[in-house]
C-alpha cells in the first residue's frame, strides 16, 4: 500500500519561510513523478512543483518560481518543498502526490493531474500566511 504523509505546515508571516516534507512508503516503482499541489476552499487543486525522482525534470508553477524549491531525498524516500518569501496568496492546504509516469510527462501531470487515475495523494498540510 502506497502512503504519502505530509508535514511541516503552519502559520507564518508574509516574507517568511516554511519547509514541507512528504514521507513516501510502499512505492514499488523505482522512479516516478512526485509533485506538490495546493488547494483553497472553493477552488480547483493547483499544481505547485513537480520532480522526477529518477533525476531532473523539475517544473514549477509561474506563481512560485524563484521562491519555492522542490527536492527529493532518495535515501529517505522523502519529498520536500522549501517555500521562501511567502505571500498571503500562498495560503492553502498543500498536498503531495505521486504517479508512475515517464519523466517527460511529469510537467504535464502538474498541470492536469485529473488525467492520471493512478495518482496517489497525501491528506495535506495547512499553510497560513498572515499579512
């Protein structure tokens, strides 16, 4: 059973930083696409960043480029999202997800996750940013 569990959410003032973690277990694929999404009540899930765990193929949403950094620690099977210079509009429930696709599809998955029925998602962690 594949499980993804996020941690690291919390409250921060605008301009501050947070680092989210996503511990993965039970994944049978050696390499796969992992991503961070965020969602605000009443809005669709938005792709934030994706990474192919086999190396490279990192994609960021325009709204977070230059401020957020996605990374994956293969030894710990953990996905990270370093979020700097946070803005009030970054507040959301952040969740990680994984899908077994080829590296050149990883960026497409970030933009249209609903197309991938074998996606696995974590429950999410709340990030609030005060102005």
